[in-house]
């Protein structure tokens, strides 16, 4: 006979506070090569078709078991924000001790590696997985609930169950803007001088209200269409800045060296930011600048061009660029990693595999 239920209704209000609605889930089969998010389309493995379908649908007949009944993000969700926590809703009250078992609940990346994070109860039947760091943009993840999980009544999960979701690209037009460009050859980074173009830089600011994962961002100049591409997960906070130097970047979280150099032309050039995570690269910002005027004794080509006012949250593309000395409150001929007045940008970079790092480029 079906077992008698002795539990309070699932606390849906807890989940509704996190997101609107829940998605019904199917259950995967643990350890097979069947048609599930981890192993991909295939056969039912060593399970009979009847048992396989029961596992996939979560229909275990009269067998007493704890089931995964909902999640946020839902199974199959797309364009999930990279800063999302995962909330799971179960049919029975979860034994918190079972959450400590190795692999009880895992977040797996496309290579099957476990994404670091912590798991805790959000309510009697609700569990939250909080990733350590920010997820990669435009990436598919799989949440795996193993048979190690138990209810307070001692019920187990008969087969591993899965939730699959994909993050969206956070790089949209206006989310990142070019704030300052230096096409000269002065010492901008405090490092030994190499080639004249090593000292060039492009300063980028996150003007959105959310963290931006720079993976997939490409910076181009006329001479170098692929001057630099961010192939790893690197997160810039709202209002944060990052400076791409020609070849020699200072050892600071707010600075990187261009893969192929910038090779900016001081007589005039175009700098473009694009997201490559879409089928057709999306242009985020573009600045075309003319030859910088030369004023003997005051200004020469060794001066940057900057937005007339430093970029900040809420700003968009299309700003007016002027010589650095002409900007209100300007301190010096250039200011990589800092505002026009020399105040350092708050730069909080997160490497999702190493955890957060705090720092900023040193202004000069």
C-alpha cells in the first residue's frame, strides 16, 4: 500500500521569494550512459526500458522514496544570470546531515567537473547551493542530486536526479564601455620600456548594475582585429574598471596584457569591444579618434584621450572623448586604472576557479 504521508506542505513561499514559479523535473539515471544531461542522448544503459522510464519520470510506483519536485532555476532554463544560486525543492524534509556527504549535491560544468560551492537548508524541504564565485557566461551546467541524500524519515533518492540550465551572456551593448585610450609611448605602467607600443592601453568600465563576466569579450584595433580576447571567466563588478595594456601590464588585478598587442596609431584609430558568445559577434562599444593635437610645452602625442566625464553605472556608449588634460579635475596626462582625478577605480575581479581577488591598477 502507499505509505502514509506525515509532513507539512512544501514551503513554496520560500522558493517564490527567490524566483517566480517552479519547474517540474525529470529524474536521471545514475551511472548509466542513458539519455540524461550528463551522459547525453543514448540507450537506457543497463536498465530495462520500463525501469528507465520510471527513473526518468520519477514514477517509482509504491516504492517509498524522496523526490526532487522543483528547482530554481528550472530544468531546461536558459539565460540564467551568472550570479544565480540554485534552490532545490524535495518531497520530504531533508536530513541536513546528509548534505555533508561527499557529492550529495553537485553543480557540474560542461566537462563534468564539480563547481565549488556550499549547500545548506533553506527550509525543511528546500536546499540551496551557493556557488563560490560567479558562473561562466553562456555555459550549460548540471545540478546532480545523488543517492547519498536522505530525508529525516530515512528515505533515500532511488536514482540520481538532474537539473540542467544554461547561463546567458551578460555582455550586451552598453554593459561595458571604453573609458580611456592611450596611443602614445610614455611610461604608463612603471615597467622597463620595451617596444613603444607596449605602454599603450585601453581602459574598460562596467557601467551596468550587475557583475559582468568578461569571458568572450574581444578588443580590436585597426592593426590588431584580435588584439585581446578574454577566454577565461573574469568578472568585473558594477562600476569596476580593467585596463588592457599593449604588452606590459603591471602585476595588479585591474590590468592585463593584450594577447597580440594593441598597436594603436597615434595619428588616429578605432577601438572596438565585441562579445563573441553569440553566433554573430555583438558590438558593445566603439570609439574612433583622430590625431591628438600637439601643443608645444603642454601637450603631445603622449597624452591619453578620455571620456569628458569618467564612465559610471548607468552610462551608455557614444560619449565625447577629449584630451586628458582638458578633462575637468585632470591629474596628469593619463590615468590607467584610475579616474581622471587620479582616484583609483574599485576593481573586484573574480576568477571562478580561484575565488575572489581584490585590488586595482596603480594610477600614475
